[in-house]
C-alpha cells in the first residue's frame, strides 16, 4: 500500500503517523530524546548560573551592576525568550523542525559564550537577550519535534520526564557557579565568566548529535514532501527493527491537510470554532502554573530571610529539597498520564498543588512553621506543581493540528512567560514591602487559587489525549 494517497483538494491520506506511533520504545528513541531534550537542562543551567552569579556581578571587581541594572539584564533575557519563541515557533512551522533546532542551539552556544566576554550593561543585556531567544526558540521547535516522533502510548511520560531535567540543570548551574566563584578557584573577577561558559561544552556535543536527528515526517507530509517522509520513516523502522524484529502491522490511514505559510491563516486556524475552547484552556493552564512558579520563587527567599531569620547563604541550601521534588515528581507520576489519563491526572496535579500550598499558607499565617517545615511544605507542593507545569505545555503541543503546532506552543509559552515574569513578581514585590504575614498570605492564597481553578477547568474541558495519535486528537 502506498504511504501517501490523494484524498480531496488540500488533503491526503497516509499511514506514516500510524507507523511512527506503533513503534516500540528503542535505542533510537532514547538517542533522539537525549539530543533534543537537553534544551530543558540548558534552560535550567542558565537559571541556576544566572541566579548564583547575580551577587557577584554587583562587585566592583566584576561589572559593578546595581540592583536596577540586574533587573534590566533579567528583563532582557525574559524578552529574548518571548521573542525567540514567537519568531522561531512560526519559522519551525514554515521551514521545518530540524533546521530550526539546529539554528536555535547554535544561537544559544554563540550568545552564552559571548556573555562571558561582555564588559558593560549593554553588551551583557544584549547577549542575555540573544541567549534567551535561543532558549525560547528551542522550546517551540524541540517540543513539536519530540511529540511528532515519540510513539503515542508514551508521549505523556516522555514529555514530563524530559521537562523535569530543567531542575537538574538548575542544581548543576548553581553548583558550578558556586564552585567557580570560590576564591580557591577563579574568584569573583573571572569566576562568573567561566560559569557563563559552563553550558557551552554540553551544547556543542548535542549540536553534533542533532545532525543525525531526522526532520519530522509529519511536518514533511503537510508540506507536500511525501517521498522524503516515507524515506525517513523507513529508515527509522529499519533502525528500530534491529532490536525489535517483529514490528506490529499497521491498519488504516489518517487524513492530513497541506500546511500554509500565511500568518493570518495560522492565527485564524488557532481561533477557529474547533480550537477556540482548547486555546482558552491552554492559556488558563499555562498562565496558572507560570504565575504560581514565578510568584512563589520570587517571594520564597525573602520570606525565609524576613520571617525565619535564615541567612542568605543558608537559603540556597534550603532550596535543594524543592529542586529535587520538582525533578522526582514528574519522574514518579509521569506514567500515570498515559494510563490513568490526561484529564484526571492534569486536573489532580493542579488541584493538589493548590490545596497543599493553601494549607502551608494557612500554617505560615498562624506562625506554626519553622524554616525547615516551611520548605518541606513548599517541596510537597512542587512535587505536584512540576507535573502540572509539564502537562500544561504538553497540552499546548497535543491539541492543535500539524500546521500550527509549533506556533501554538510559542504563543502559549510567550503568554505564560510574560505573565509569570511580570505580573507574579510585581504583585508579590508590593506585598513583601509591607513586611507583614497577612498580605503575603493573600498572595500565597491567590497563587493556590489559580492552580485550583485551572485544575477544575481541566477536569471539565480537558481532552483525553492519552495514547492517541496526534492526528486523532486534532
């Protein structure tokens, strides 16, 4: 049977997506996930290094930044991720996944390396913005490529586990920065520069590995390149069959639509009657988790310092349990997203995050917790919050058709980043300035409430996307 058959004008039938989804998990899939999924680790590495060297950058022996200038540099990185996601997300839909995930990683390598050689606020902020653009573009191109290549029955678990490596990057970045800034190694003057270079060796190795990751056959099909899609699919099947000789037979076909390069048509498809409700749900999920994460992480260190008398040095150590639960939560719960199902598991993780965090907020208000107990409650909240956040972005990549998948991921990623990066810290900055527990409790309660609301929305309007081909979901 032919892999691609003409159906109606603008559409065609093919069995290629079904052939990709029926493949058993193999070494090929593992290599692909490692080569593509390292994006999340690099993003965490950037966050860990950036947070750890901020104090060093204020020193007269380095760039001598003020708090306001550090804020400008952080805003530059934030703006870069948003613009990078939007620009590269659109380009990934138009020109393909492979070309974009090579270019975005190259941009990251060059920009983060250049940051280490910056000499003032302008050059530092520009390099940070370009680094952010590389990371933002990576998210959109990589997430869409992973979903289109991973078999449907393990798509949820794979996405959550890959996303959890962000926290390994955070821990690694913090440890590297602390080590390099030590006077026994490079000290402040050179240590921050070497810390900024820490992600370059990883990225260069991965850039080499990505040369062997093929273009998404699903993208090729919707751009009229059926023979190429067939050749790549046959090669994947050949490699997988080396360890799994008996591949399951494929029955039936799916109908795909030829993609469009027109921006307005893509936006119109996203806002069409069929996808409008899904878009609103994705917006709620992404914004809720982004507001929660950025609000809590912005305020938590100051809460420990102000209300528990924790030293600045000790505060960093106390956050290791939170980083670990953010990592292990998705690892332990991920399989349930493909077995119990998306609707139940996503709703449960959002609601449990809100409930646990709300309980800890009540105990905080009453002064019933010590520093260790407060961190333990936060860690318990993030055990569920990490899976909630990962599943929010998983939802954005599953619920929209091939023609706009990367663009949709980019739009919701940008919306969530803007909300979390601007609104959350701004609100909590005002509340913390009052120096009392009650205003902070109200802020914590708001963070818990938005998570519960998002969970309820998912329970009502969520889509049962588990173990289904992307073409069936859309």
